[in-house]
C-alpha cells in the first residue's frame, strides 16, 4: 500500500474523529437545553393554571335576584352602560363626575347630602367608592381621593 495514501487516510480519520467529538458535545448541549425548556414549559403551565384558579376564585360572586345570578355592581366594560348600576351608585358617579377634580369621601358625602360630621355615615359611602374603583368605574388617587376613569 502507498505510504502517502495511508498517511492521508489517517489524517482524515483524525479530522473526522475530532469533528465527531465536537458534534457530540454540541448535540449534548442541545439535548440539555431542550430538556430545560420542556421543564420550564411545564412549570409555566402549572403556574398559569394556579393563577387562573386564583383569579377565578377571587372574582366577585354574583348575587341572586329572583333566582337568577346577577352582579349588583358590574365590572366596567364597553358593553356595560352606567345605567346597569344601582341608582345610589349612579348618583355617586354623577357627583364625582361633577366635581372640579378628584374628591375625598367627605366631599362626595357633602355633595350627596350625607351627614359628614358622623364618621359611621361616611364609611358606607367609602365602601361604595372603593367598590366602584374595584369594578373599574372610578380611579383612586394615591392620596385617597377618587376621580372618574378617562
């Protein structure tokens, strides 16, 4: 056999062995990353399911009127009119809207004719303002004042 040809074959085999080793390391890295992504995907699905369950359990429960489920204070949405709110909540929204700017509970109470000198008379109004805020009808400022949504 030709020694030069044998030398070329040996050199080429060494190149291929080196290439195989490099590709094997790269393949192992790819498999590890794919495994990590699969684990991350399962964790994300589990956390998403837990969050969905928490949100569903935290959603306000509708009341019962005439045997039908209704939400007394509905969430603000494009298809929900202000007239869907009970009359006293409509009055509260109107008072906040008519104010020159954000209002404190006491100011809203004065405009609604509530006896503001008695704190226990203001607390139900504060609860209604907060409920309207929670449902997206009003916005509560950091200083505790209430204003309408844009």
